[in-house]
C-alpha cells in the first residue's frame, strides 16, 4: 500500500479544504504563520510531497529544501510569488487555481473605483477625527456615462465589465488576445494598444498577468497619456505598475490611484510596511485582499484539493503553469506492441545506446489489455538501422512508425 500523500499548507487555507484533504487520505500539516524566510526550514522538517501557498513567497531555497517535493500549488490565480524557474529545474510541478476568485476581485475593483470617485476612506478618516466637511467631499465627479478602460480581458476583467453596465459606463478594452470581433461580442470598444485605452478612459482598471512583457505596463508614457484627473485601479500584480511614474501623475495631473497590489510588498500576512504611494492624497489602497472573501477562498480551496487528488490518482496536474508550451522533440517513434514486461525496455536500450533523449512519451493500452501503443518523442532522428535493431530485439513488437515532427512526414514500417 502506498504511503499517504503529505501536504504542507504554508498559509491561511479554508477548513473545508483541509478537511477534504484529510478525507481523501492525505496527511496534512498546516502552519499559516510561516513566512518566506521560515519556509525552507519547514519544508526540510516536514518533507512534504506537495506545498500549498497563498501569499507566502516560495524561493529557490525553499524548493531545494524539500527532498520529496513534487508539486507546488498557488491557492489563487497569480503565481509570480513562486520561483517557477527553480521549480522547473528541479522537476517540480507548479499549478494555480485560476478563475475561482474572479467575482471577489471584480467586487474589490469596484470598491476601489468608488473610493477614488467618492473618497470614502478620506471621509471616514475625517469623521473618526471629529471633522465634518461636506463642502469638500460634496465635490465628486460621478461614474455614469464616463468611460471605463480595461487592460486584459480574462475572467476577472469580464466580471468587471459586466458590473460596468450597471453603472452606465461604456467600456474600451485592450488585450493581446482580444480581437475586434471578440470585443464586439462582449459589448466593448476595441483598443489597438494600451496607450489608446489611456487616452480614452476616465477610469483605467488593470487585469493582466505578471510577466516580463507586462512589467511596468503602466509606465511614464502610459501615465502621460491618461486624462487629467483620471483614476487608475490595479488589482492584478504590483510589478505591472511603475509606482514612481504613477506618483508623478498623481502630483502633476491630479490622478487618483486605487491599488490592492504593490511592488515589493511583504511576503507574509502581517508585517511593518508602507507602500511608496501611501502619503499621496490621491492614493486609496487595500492589503492585497482581492481574492479574500469566504466565497472565493472556499472555491479556491476546493480547486487546490482537486489538483492534489488528480495528481495523486492519475499523475496529471490540472492548471500546470510550468509545462513546456512546445516540446523540443523533433521526431516521434510509435511502437505498437504486445502488453508484456520488458518490451519497452528493449526500445529504450536501443535509444540510450544511440544517445537519443526521450522528451515525452505515453503508452496507451487497447481494450482487453493484450496490446498497447507507445508514442515516444525524441530530441533527434532515429536512423533506419536503429529501427531494424529494435525490431530484431523483440518478437513482441507489432509495428514501428517514425514521424518527423518538423516538417510533418512519416516513414512507416
């Protein structure tokens, strides 16, 4: 009997998720107080098969500390807090839980938009200080009829757009994958570039993944293109915004900013820290809590459980983010064979001696389990004499076929 899969949860995680992991036979260690600095020692101590995190950063040192670690799950959508490159080098899967927090993040997006427009946090602060200032706070622009600009059109952005209709705001949107036809179907105006959104919108909200291409997407040129007095809301990732450029826009153009995420924010849930924009009068901020509703966290927890259970039962990793988009394989060897021990060992022995690397493979079993078909993707071409050698080694091989993957041609035998 295989030992139970051991899971370390290094963050807050819903009780329903912890209980479900236990119910499916996992050994669960939960320590929501773990910081990024303490994580390597915890991984070395508990040596889990899988790690689940929310905000806690997972460094290369942490990944190296777990000798049995096979899977890291980000209980949320973004995974820039995980050193994915280090995980890939160590042969460790990284998965996320996309789409489960979309409504929660969209709701906070609108809270920040409304905070920028009606200055609710400032009004609350003054009332708590015993100050009544209806004269000042009665100066609000209002949202109806103003243009909402959306960068990115994933699940969260579409929930934001759906709520914009209730506020009577026309939408202009840009995304690398958004076509004019898709925009028309979604009821939004298509923008060719992010700068087109900046020039058109009274409110800009950002919903893109954090990648090398989106780093500082909101830069000095974008801020310069924004309308005077416009609002910028970011609930995606801090790296998307050049905070120095945004601060300049607040000072020079009267922009207002509603941010839930920041550059260099703490890697743990509680810390002494202040964002660079905190002292600016046009700043309204929350604590990276876009996904932090009971509804969203329960949905995310159950998705994380699904990833664990699927991996345990099948070896497949739902929502895997570090599988190669394109295999380096240049040819595929298809082996139809009797389902007997040692048949594929013969094939791999020949491949090994020929110094050919297996990039990917699968072995499909036919009905009745008498025969199977192995598809083996190789990093270089297999010569005809090696095909003959494979045939000669085993009478259990029913057929071989070599397919050139670029260009696609085949040589059947």
